[in-house]
C-alpha cells in the first residue's frame, strides 16, 4: 500500500497564469489556508506569484510549514525558431525550482495564444520539433536534479486523445497525469495510468462536470467560461472515477505526489473562512477517505 504524498496548488485558490483570469488572492492567505486544512506541500503557482528568489521562497513556505514539490511551466516547444527562448525559460525555472527544494518540473507545450481556448493541430514537422525540444528539456531538468513531467493540457499542443497517444509513441517523456485535462481531451485517465505505467511521474488530481467537459471538447463553450460555470468540482463531487485512477497508479507502483487541484476563477476576495478553502478541505477529506478505504480493503483481503 502506497503512503500517498499529497500537495495543494494555488490554482485551487483562483491563482492562474492566464491574463484576466480573475481576482488573485494574496500568497500569505493562500498559503495560510493550505496549512489550515492540513496540507504540508504545494506547487509553485504562476510566474511572479510566489518569490522567484529561492531563499526568500523557502523562508515564506517555511513560515507556513509547507514544502515546494513542483512548478508548472507552459512554453512553445514545437517551433524551432522559438526553441532558444523557450529553453532559456526552462533553464531559469528549473534552476529556481531546484534551489527551492522542488522535485518536479511540470511542462506543457504552449501555443502562441493567450489562455487555453484555441487548439490548432500540429504538423508532422512540428511534432518532430516538439520531441526534440522535450529531449533538451529533460536534460536541463536532470542537470538541476529534477524530474520532468509533461502535462497534456486543454488548449495546448497536446490535448486530445490522439495527441496523447502520439506523444507516448514518439517520445519517452514522463507524464503529469491530470485527470481533469485528460478527460476534457477525451482520454480516460485510469486507462492512461494503466497504459503509461511507470511513465507517470506526477499527478494532478481533479474531479469534473462531465457535461461541461463535453461542451468544451465540442467547442460549444470556452475553457475559461466553463471553469467559471463550475467545470471542476471538489473531489468526489464530480463525474470521474478517481478510485479507478488510484488503483491503476497503485498497480504500477506510483510513488510520486498527488496534487489536489480544482481550477477556480474568483471575482473578489472571499470572506474569511469562505471561498476556495471550503472546496479544498472537502477534496482533501475525500482523498484521505479514498486512502483509508483502500487501506481497510487491503487489510481485509490480506
């Protein structure tokens, strides 16, 4: 039985890298609320949200008894003319994450658009360039003592089921298995956990409103509008079979982090004790319940 390692993420508190996303709660409140519900680790959040200077970041996190586990970065990887600038950004972020004590660089293949609402398909040449860029990014992460986990993500170059399959076939990159984004792209996250096996290096655990996800996939509603309409739900209150995902990951020997995410967009600063903290607490309690139920089941069958 795995002893699950669980972390939070600022996006659950409405903090996003997308311009105009919504009200951004101050870091001190977000980190304090993470600690208040019992989290002891977090991802970094968008560039500029938490301090970029590693000693200052370590000090801030320590004040809230949190550790840093990973950071997410979306850069253009499929255009050779953009490769040097993208690799420089990967180098910068990897160095900072390593110095701050993180384990994983989570990387997505950005398109040249703001936000996550458009999705043109890549040409064969662009796929080759993406694969070459990923090999270089893996080297950079390794040089800084980090693992690299590639994140299939709505509105990026790798979103749909056929794109995820092509990524697995044409590269050896490890994955960030994000249950919500995979479902939006038409991928069964439990099946991918089974198929990818040991290539799953990091997990973003989300629950989702399947009806809204279908509308995003069909292009009937934008990704941002769907998030505002309640696309993501507290764990256990959506339509995903998260128990099946955990079973597949347990079966492959997964020992990485589970980052509990419920992407949210806020209009204003919530009242004390209200807002994202309520949903985050529900998700953490549900996740711990899954863990406890599995532990009991294994004891009964031993």
